[in-house]
C-alpha cells in the first residue's frame, strides 16, 4: 500500500486531494493537501526526511495550514482526488 498511496499522490499531478487517516493518538483526521505546493509553503520546511519515508510515512502539504504533514501509509483510510476515490483497508501497526 506504501507505493499505491505515493502513486495516487503523484497521479494527482498538482491537483488538491483529500486524505483521511488515523493519527498516532487514534483520532481520525482529514487533510486537504497537495503533493507539492511551493507557493504556500515557507522555505523553512522540507518534504519529509528520508528516514520518515523509509518508515512508511508519506509527506504532503496541508493547504489549510501551510505546513507539511505525514501520514503512515498503513493508517490511511481514504484518498480522494476529483472523481477518484480509493478506500484502504486498515492494517494494525504500531507507529
């Protein structure tokens, strides 16, 4: 699923998308974002360290807060970009 979510974000080709995922504390969160949104993001952040990505996290930009967000690929419930809606099964992992 790791590569599937990354591919969906890449296939959005700069369009906004919505991701619903389970946070570490168990709360469900929905973020509207983009894979890259340089106009809104201050240059002080980065797109997520390679170490986080190696642990299964996917970085994207929260367009409402102008900041980077990471979601663990095994905790993503739903991805939507336009008419494309993908619902993922939840996998139990400790993150």
